[in-house]
C-alpha cells in the first residue's frame, strides 16, 4: 500500500569541512551531534552529542576499514511512522522521506514536510546517505558519450541498500534500486549525452557501516558534432 506522511525530524544537524579537499559534507544527524572538531597534526576527530557524551574516532580507519559480519538488520516491509527513527524510500526511486524532508525524484530539491510514496520500503533506525557529483564531461567536453554502466566496489561486510541514478545534460534520468550492498555491483543506464551527473543514495543503518572503495563509469565516445 502507498505511504502518505512524514518522517521523524532531527533536532540537530552537523556539518564537516575538509581542508584537504575544500569540501563541505553534511548535514549529519545521527546521535544528535552538537559540536565536532579535529586534533591538529593527527587523524583524531572528536564530537559531543546532545546527551553530553564525548566520542572519538580515527579518520585513518576509513582508508582500509574492517567491518564485522552482520545479520541483515532491515525489515523493509514492516511499516514505520513519523514517531520512529528511520526513512521511507520508493523501490522505483520515485520518492524519498528522511528527517522530515521529502524528495519526489532523484536530483530534485527536497522540501520540508511529507509526501506520498507508491511502493514504499521501510528502513527503521536508519538514515539516507546521499552523494552527488558535479557535471562530468568524462575527458571530452565536445563529444557525445554513451554511459552504459556504473560499477561500484564496496568494502567487505558493508551494510546498506543502494539506489543510483545518472542524469544527462538534457535532463534525462536513468538508474535503479539495487538492494543490499555487495562487494561488487553494476548499475546499467544506457544513456547518451555530453555531460552527466551521478547521484547515489544508500539507506544506512545506525549500527552497521558501509564504505565504498571505487566507482568506475563504463562509457563509449560518439561523434563530436
């Protein structure tokens, strides 16, 4: 049955600026982080939560993480409501509800509030990790290209559910929901254009991490006029 409603809002939102890449990431809402900082000349990061807990992590662990074996924590057919921590996402990719925001389709702007999802999947105790590239011309600004596939490699025992979509410079979007993460995944698109964006979304459980090792784009060059 379709789901119409909202998702639980977050009280605090955190952001992280990476001086090495001049990149801003966020918002981060898990555990209600209220302050975050790094230690000079080290890979240590510290945060304070709304419960006044101080937590520490070493960023170098992300370079080659070792994740424990897990039992599937997701029960995607069990409904959740706006009073429970979690997200609701469309299996077809047409609708995402997370922290009291609704995104109607990939690459669209999210709005505050609720919406309707026709074919919902429920992810309790989870958040939506979103990554979007800038426009990419894949080494040639003028030639037409055909993106036929996006290959992804994840670290062993990564936990999450994946959606990936590609958008061309004419506004066409193709992609799909791929389900639970695997060490090697392929998303087929078969799309033509000169510039492309990629948007990846992963339903991420609070207690089980994931990490991507590599993304590669399978494409062919066409004519330059």
